C-alpha cells in the first residue's frame, strides 16, 4: 500500500505543468518555478524535507552541463589531499567523480531512503555532496547551517551546445534526435533540466553576494582561463588553504593534473560502465571541455537571439559572461 507521503507527491505531480524532457524518456514538472525531471521529483521533495545538514558539509552545486564533474573532482581532491597524498592510488583514478561526490537527487531517489539517511549520518566528515537543485529549493538545513556551497555555471552559449550534444547521446536509440533548432527554442524558453538557466544562476549568484562566506560562485570559463588561481580560491573558501610548503612542492599543480579533463577522460573507469538512475554511460560525461565551441553550431540569428535573452535576464544583476568567439 502506498504511503501517505507518496500519495501526496503523486497528487502534487498531477497538478504541475508538464513538458517533455530533451532526452524524451521522462518529463519535466514545473515545480517551485523550476523544471524538475520527473525521475528526480520524489527525490528532490524528500531531499528538501529530510536532509539534515552539518556545519562541516560541502555542497558542489551546478547548473547541468556546466563543468559539474570537473568541480566535483577538484573539490574532492582539495579537501582530501591529506588522506590521499599519494597520487598513485588516488580514488579519482578508480572511481568516477559522481561516485565520490554523490548527487542528493540520487541519494534521496534510492528505494531505501531511510537506509540512505542512516548512511549519511555515519559518513566521514567533511561530507561532500553534489546537487543541481536551485538555491531557493534547497533544504532549510543547508541554508541555515554553516555548510559551504561551491557553485559552477557556464556561459549560456557553450552550456546549450554541451547540453544538446549530451542529451542526444543519452536518449534511447528508438527516439529521434532533438534537432539543434528544437533544443534552442526550449533553451531560450528556459526549458531544460533544473532550468530556467538564468534563474538557476541568479539564485546562487545573489546568495554569493549576500553571503560570500556561504557560497563561492565560479564560472567554468574562468576556471579554464586560470585554474591555478581558482583551485587556491576553492581551498581557501573551504577552510583548508594550501600552505606555502604545499605550493612549493607542487601540490596545487598535481591536483590540477589529476583532475584535468584529458586525464579523467582517458581513465578506464570513465570509459566504460554506467552511472545513475537513468543508467548513463560514464563516457558520455566527457565530450570536448572547450570554451567557444558554440561558434561551430550557432547561426547569426541564434547568436543574436540568445545574446538578447542573456542581456535581458541578467540585466542589473552584475552577473556577466565573457564570450569566446
């Protein structure tokens, strides 16, 4: 017999506006002003209601297809550099970053939620988690505790191209590809996993300005430009800055190399096997990892349209992106 909570969630989902997802294997529900994938809906609801944050927790938050796996790897390596000082047998060489820094949306989507919650309470500290959930919809325990949030987003042009390629890769073979034009219209309307992209970015951006000790806001494009600076910034923000001795001994550079796109893409653990509820092939998490690839996809009219939307949606916020063209 279904529990009252599950019954309430079923009733709630029936009342929400629905759109088809890009991969066309599930739907989006417009929940709390964002497009929540139907396969994550129950998990997001449970996460919001039941997760109890600890002050030592670290949350790697991101808009999908913005460098999530890179930031997870970097954060894990930075925080655990004393535990795993040897890079010869580092966990990142034998585990995908998503496995080492699990998504809340997957943890709370498990069949045995109570077992997962018990497991969470017994995890070694600091606990590191990932999430795509927008800031306003995070559990109050995260917002009110002293836990840290490191957020990453990407310029909307490259973000769109990365998302379009990714969702076409993971769709079932019986489903026809979503054309670039179809996907672009959806993206311009904010219809994407955990979108609209502009409100997702602005939610974390505004909180990073209001509480700079709580939220560190990063842009993928900036990390690509000066990774050394940003790795040190993340370490300092998380309360574990690199010592002068570590810097002199090349620890920062070692972490950067360990977590580099080229290194992770070439590892056997990331070339085969599946991850997540949807059974996504791990190799699909790695494509190009380049800035400016959007120029190979956009027509002049697409460039003009998205430029206007970016200007309109981010106007007055102080958030902007440098465009590589």
